[in-house]
């Protein structure tokens, strides 16, 4: 992934972002064309600290034929994104751009055993059911054994051994304080993604907004 130095994230921050998102697009190359599927996942770590992305696909998914453990796959994990109009800058002669968060994980993929798949199903559902608290979490134990086993036959568990971690958070870090605050303020009036980008910008450079607030208060009659 092309990442200018201003936007590059370290390994720990990139893995944290991917784990918190838990959803991405898995991509592989079949020798003629790329194959991709959007899917949920979770991260675990091997004894030596190597990250592993666990997920599953439908048994008829063409990705499955490529899970030999030889070729490297790519898991693209994206966060909020937002368009920026040149009209919002304080400085003249700006151009349109797009702000975003993105992490790419890559490495070989292997199939899981049936026992490993059972653990994966429960771990994956546990991860996302927590998001819905205080709702009582759903567990596979609520299903009849026969029904669960039938559904399990339709999927195959997979795990990626993550060899490379790339992170790019483009939040206008290279812009002046005046332009930075102007864009963050403009995005705060946009849609959900734009507001989230604005929030991230404020978190990244809080002192700029504190000073801006103080100036406004100091100028009040």
C-alpha cells in the first residue's frame, strides 16, 4: 500500500485498528484475476507473537481453492472515509482530497480443522455480540446440535499468518493548524463517516482545538 510518511502507522496501531474493526475484504490471485470477499475476522497471536487473522468462507467460495498456504493473500481493513472540498481550506490553491483509515494485512492462508472451526465460530460471534451489550449474548449453544452441524458443513474455516502489516491513516496531518481545524470543523457537519473523521482529527491534534476555543472565548465581549 502506498503510504506517504505523514500518514504511516506503526505496527501496533495498525493491528489494534484491524482488531477493533473486525471486518475487511480478503483478496487473493488465482493466476488470472484477483478474487475478493468481504468478511468478518478476529486476530490471535502465535506463541512467537506472529499475528493470525481467523475467518471462514462459504464452501463454494472461489477463495477456498487458493488456500494452499503457498501464496500470500491480502486482507484490506477500512475505516471511515470522507471527501474534502478545496473550498473548506483557509489557504488558497488547494485541491480535492479524501481522508480515510486503512490497514492491509498479508500472508499465507491455510484451512482449519473441524475442531478449530468450532472454536472459531464461537470466538467470532463472541467478539461481535459484546458490541450489543447489555443484550444477552447469542451463543451457538442456543442452536440444536443437528442444525448447527448442518450449517457448519456449508463453511470452511481459514487462518492467515500475517507476514506484513501496513497502515495508512490520512487525516491531513501535513496541513497547517489553520487548515487542519478548518477541515475538521467542516467535516463535523457532514455524514456519519465525515463526523468520525473529524473526531479522529480532533483526537490527533487536541491542542489546536483547545487554543482555537480559548481564542474564541477571549474575543467574546
